[in-house]
């Protein structure tokens, strides 16, 4: 019995030591706690490879001191060629480009969660008749990374529609203004006075060159559609449309399955306050295309 008791006591001491060591290791260590998303190397560190973690990539997030921040700034400045774009506050009190940031600020203020947000591109459209009096539509869709052109008749797409579409694409590629730049670089936003006017002119020229006649024109501005969820699991929605300057944008909010006006108004007020707050933060000025006035 004495041997067995001694064995049990020894095991208890080992287990107790293990618990104490584990707790002290978690509570008194000088190492930072692992980030929720970490690229810490758990196995052998690879000797080489593109994008592979190494000795200096222990954590996915890091806190820099003043000296390290200055080193990072110097590296970034050394990578800049030419004059950087100037910074300015929103000239009309709000910026359409701030919508994604503003809703992240506004939603917690009214105790709502963001489920999804979608940017619907701006679209320029003309309705026309071709040389055989067939009704068709020609469109240019201004996406952030590219521009899409499409043409179709009421009966569908045929060789004539494809010919007009090719003319539109040639006009986009030949453009030296805002539309041409939109086709090659990422844009922050699209306005009717710039891309819209030029895009409409390209559509009309392509239709006229094909022997058609333009009958109607339409421009749908870009907009954000944001879906949210309230604490009582009821849906909420915010739609923000791009408007010509100086108005910049318009918005409409909905809350609840049966329409809760007070909560919709609260969401709108919080969104407006966040938009004005972000507008006071200077942002780079988007340069004009080469050769523009």
C-alpha cells in the first residue's frame, strides 16, 4: 500500500506541476497572444519559396513602434515615382467613395449587423432603330475594373448587333478621356458629367455609323445596395445612389418586414453622420486624364 500511495502522490505532483506550468506559461509569458488569423509556422521553416512564411512572419498582425512606422513610411516614399496626388477634404461635404467605410461606422451605432453590400455599376443606354427599322438597345456598363458593351434587338443578338458592339468597343479603346482611362485603370467612382456623357457619345456614334437612328437615351447612376440585420432578426436595407455634384448622392433606408420608420430614420441619421465624419478626412484627389481641360 505504501508503494502504491507513494506512486499516486508522485503522479499527482507531476500533474499539478504541469497545470501550474501551463497556467503560468499562458499568463506570464512576454510573447503576444496569437492573432485570430495567424500565419505562424508550426512545422519546419521552408528554405525558399514565393509567398512562404519565414522566421519574420510569426504573426499575421503586428504592432509597430514609432521607429518602425517611420521605417515603413520611408520604404513607401521610396517606391513613389513622380509627384503624389494632393490630399483634400470632400469639396461638397460628402464623398460617394466613403459609403463602404461610413456604413461600417454607422451600423454599430444603431445596433445593426451588415450582411452584405453590393456596388451596382452605372449604365449608359440608348434605344435605337437600325436601317431595317428594328428596335434595339446599346449599353455601356461602367464597372470599377473594366467596361462592358452590349447590343441586342428585341429578337435577340445577330450579326448586326455584334457589328455595332464592336464599333462601341473601338470607341472605348480610342477614347483619350474618362472612358478610356476607365477601361485600363481601377476607378474610384463613375459620374454622369464625365464617364456618362462620353459613354453616351460613343454609343450614339456607333449607332449612326451603322445606319441607325437613336430614339431615346438613359443613364442609371452607380449605387450601393446594403443589407443589414437588426437585433430582433428583422431585415434592414440601405440604397445609396450617385448623384451629380454638388448633391453627390442620395439614399433611402428601410427597416423591418412591415416598415419601421423610426429605425429606418435612425439608420439614415447614423449613416449621414458617418459620411460627414469621413468627408473631413483628406483623401487623394483623383487626377484628370491626360489632355483634359
